[in-house]
């Protein structure tokens, strides 16, 4: 056994999925594995110390580092900084600043002041990069271009680390989307849910289904972090490394694979026009009581494509992913089928009503056992003198569970059976080597352990009127309930009608007793074929909708009821459409613009002179009163500070050069050179750190 390394490994966000996995992996390899998190579990995992720290508080961070110094010393081998804010709202939030950006600043400053730190690892995201196209592979030198609030906060934090790390070596790991054997990836989990429940949304997509995003297994992320720590002496003092699988599966491939694994018939994903999808997502998002996963901003990102070149991870870390999403997808679906309600709860999803009702029907009433220990055939599950009532497959005796269902191997309905205690064990559906005599959770993946029969043990059938015994290994033939001439020695489906084959002799029972059986709860929502009329109706509305819209538009145009006065504010829906359309157009047209160096003092001063003369009358600087012209604009011209915070340098250049229709923003490209426009952009970006006094000083220094 290798000797334990002396020193501290500090893991922030240690209660999270990645943080707890990292702490477990490193415990035993390093003498002091310490976790910082908002809430410290009691007791902490064996061999790991957790300190409660609120990273948004200067006092809390200071106190946490004091406890760390007093109890563990000042020598830190590595800081694994995972604590960050994340949501799927897509909008700026002050929590990104409080937690991700300023939390990192607090931590770095405290570490530099009181500790000797060999390494600082920051968990970033591949989304800091501008999206690519199929066939392009993103490297660490690919241009930065975050497209929503979460990766934008990571870009700012990476810049802060470069500025404040001092002499602490820093490694930025830009992670792909993280998943595990159960799933635990919100985008993938919702995609599985839509297919499992046969939702209409599972048939539709607003972007190119040939695009996709890279993923990486949780175990491979932990492996990359472990290798980064162990190779700390050989790494550059400042480096970014992409961590993800080299194969990116397209949305279409994910769709077809999940459908096949869930057991659905194949269907083609229908492309929905961008505007229709955007409006539909907006309407869903504003229906009271609804909490849809797909938000309007996600429609804009449907065409984003991320495929990674992991050459740097291979060369610097010797890292290569040992898992792949393609190979793990069957495990995700197996976990769903093994315990649908548990899987839904694990991912924070609302189970469909049919699934909940089926689970309620499967919970039997508990009755006292007869004194003789004899088991009556009432179908109730209970512990008795002779054993435990379970539901087992008559053809595969190792398949047993505590609730009714179908055998995952042959599709046969599970039947009530009494098993002696020694014939039962609890095991993980994904890690069969994990066994226990009691219910619980798998220590490897967290899945609930499930009952199964120990191979070789017999089961007693609880059918009234007979008590015959069935043994494992008994030869059996399978046939179709509808086509008895179809016979097979293996489980499968009928080649004529697609029905699940059942053991010969049980075909008529299954045909009669399970004609209305639902293979999984989602089919109760959209049964076979019901989506076609819905799509047909959607297409009809697609044709009639524009025609009706044209008639309404003509009536509005010629009636004069629409008030064109600039003093009238737009209705909220119209305002949303105009702003969203404008922002999306600017992003799209500016994404390929290359930004030159903007920090030169000469360029900033010349840009200030041009801005003061041409732009300040509408876009109010910090020390100016709002002008009469600015007051009269509709839509209003944003002040200078708002411009700088809302747009990138490339977007500012594009807007300044080309103008924006219907807003009063002129196109300066016909009057100014590109060089002069870039000077204006340089000033606007520099103004983000200016107060009114700074602007006035610059105004006095720069001649007209």
C-alpha cells in the first residue's frame, strides 16, 4: 500500500455530487482531506473533515480558514475549488457574483495571506468557449464566447484567478456535462423523461438534431482531479485543461438510443421553427403552476455544438476517459426501469400520475400471519414465519422484487411468491457485486438496493389450489399470445406483431389478464399513435395560423388603431418579442468578429473623444444628466454603464457600426472607420471601472 502523503487537500463544495466523490477518492491518500461547504454533515464521511463555511461571507471564510490553520496546519497540497452557483434560468443573477466570482476572490486572498499552497484547481466549464460546428473540435485556445449567465460567470472567475492568484499555481479544469450510471445530468434526465412519458415535446426539437454536446462520467472527472493533484509539480504555473469525452453524440442519436432502450417504437424527431418554439416555450413558462425545464433562452442555444479535443489532458495528465456516454446510457435506462419512482425522485422530477397510482396499488395492506405459518393466496406482501412475500419471475428465479411488475429479462408478469430469509438478498441493479442482507443504498452509485433471490434457491408459488415448486434452470419455450405458432427458446418479441413473448402455457393467461397492462407509466399519458393526431393538429394550426395572422394584421394596418406615437409604451408581450429578437440578432451577427487589443491609453482617449461628441447625448455617461433627446426616445437608449455590462466588445462594435432598426440607433459605419469604432468600444469597455469623478477627469484631460 503506498504511503500517505502529508499535507492538506481542501475541497470546496464538498457536499455536492462531485465534491463528495472527490473527498472519498482522496481520503486515505492524503493525511488531511478537508471539506468546505455551507452545511457540514454530522458526522462527516470516515477520514474526512468537513468545516461549515459560507463562501459569500468574508467573516465565514476567514473563520473557516482559521479553523483549518489551527487544526491542520498551513501546508496545503491542493485546493479543489468546486463551490459555485448554477441554475437553468439563463438570466443574470447576483448569486453568480456573490458565490462564484467573489467567493473565489475571498478564498484566494485568505489562502495567500495565511497558507503555503502548492496548487489551486478551479472547476470551470467547456461552455466558456464559443460553440463550434459538427466536425470542429474545441481546444483550450478556442475563442471564449459564453452564451448565457452560468459560463459567463466562469469566464469572469477565471480572469479573477489569473489576477489574484499571486504565486499560487492555478489549474482550470473546463468540464463537459457530468453524468453517472444513474444519470444525474439535468439535460439527459429531462430528455429521458420526455421519451418515457411519451410527451409531445419528446418528438420535437427547435435546432439541428445533428448537433450535440460533450459529456464526461463523474468517475472520470474525479480521476482527472486526482491526476491533476498528483502531477502538480510537473504542470505549468497557469494552465487550462478541457475534460470530456472525445466522442460527442448528436441530439438525434441520443433520441433514437433512449427510445430503443426504453422500448418505444422509433419515430423521427420533428423540427420546429425557431419562432414557434420560442413562443411555445415562453407561453409554457408563464402558465401558472407550470415549471417546464425548457426555457425560452434554451431555444437560442439549440444549435450550440461542443466537441472537445482532449490532447492537452492526455499529454499533461495522462488522462483518458474510461467511460463513455454511449456505453452508460443502457445503465441509466436500467436504473429507471428498476425503480421508476426512485429514479424520478433522484432527479427531482415530478412522476406522472399513472406511475404514482400504480405504485400506490402495489403497496398491499399488512395482515397478521397465521399461527401455523401457512400462506394464504391473497396476494398481500408481508413477512411470515416461512419467509417474505415478494414478486418473482417464474422463468428467471433470480428476479424478485417487493412490488408487482414485469421481468426485465423476459417480460413475464412477476408472480407472488414466498421466499425463505436465506433465499433473499438486497443488491444494486447497476453494481450486482454489492449485496446486503438489509435494504439501503448502494455505496458506489447511491441507487436504492433491490430485493433478488439468491441463485439456486427455490421459490414457493402462492397460487390458490396448488403449491408446486419451480427451480432455476428449468427449460422453457416462449411464444406469442396472439400468434401461438411463433415459438422461441429465448425471450424476445414476436416478429409478426411485436408483442413480448411469454412462456408457453402462460400465453392465454397473459393475453386475458394483462390486455390492459401498461409497460410503463408514461404510456398512460400518450398511448401508441396518440401523438400523430396531435402533430396533425399542430400542422393544421401552422397553416391556418399565418393566414389568420395576415388577416388580423391587415385589419390593424388599415384601421389605424395602432398608435405609432413615441409616447406610448409597448405592451409587455410585444416588448419581449422586440428585445429578444434584437438581442438574438446581435449575438448571431457578432459572434465571428475578432476583437483587437483594446487596452491602449491612446485608443481609450480617442474613443472617449468620439463618444463624447457623437454618443453621449443619448447614452448618458455617469456624470451627466439625462438629455432631452434621450428622454424622448422610444425604446429608451440605455445609459453607458448598462451598455457595457450587457454586451461583449464584439457586440458593441457590430451595433455601433450597423445600428439597430426601429430604435433610433444610427449606423456609424457610414461615417466612422472601423478603427474609430474600435476606439469607441475600447473606451466603453474601460468605462466599466469608472466613477463620475473619473469620467470628469478624463473629460478635462482630453481636448475636443
